[in-house]
C-alpha cells in the first residue's frame, strides 16, 4: 500500500514538474525564438546533406541535427510525459473503472 502511495506521489510530482516546464517555456518569447532558430538550422542541414562528402562531417551534421531536434521537440516530449503520467495516475486512483492490463507483457 505504501509503495502504491509512493508511486502516486511520484506521478503527481512528475505531472507538476512537466506542467511547470511547459507553462514556463511555451510563454517565454526568447525560448520560442531560439526554437525558431534551431528549426532554421535544421532546415539548412537538411538542404545540404547532398553536398557533404566527408563521412566524419556528415556524421557530425547528423549528430547536430539530432541535438537540434531534441530541443525543438522538448515541449512535445514534456507534454507526452505529462499525459502518460496522468493516465497512469488515473488508472491507479480508479482501479475499479479501468480494465485490468497484462503487466507481464509490458
């Protein structure tokens, strides 16, 4: 029972943290401008793949794009994490209303 309460508290903390980050960043103009710049950089990389002939430079460009992509998608990733935590919390708080899952195959 104590583990269940700990899990619920952890999920609530995760939801709260994700919500704070989302609300803070999505309304922060400087962050949104930075995201726009990163999208522009990604477009430049996408438009130049065919001109990169050195394997090392191509690999560095791919790594750079993945880094840009992780920042560009950060709000969506936090929204996803928050949504998943909310679903799990609802299931834990309402076990009689949720159909049982087979956790052995998770």
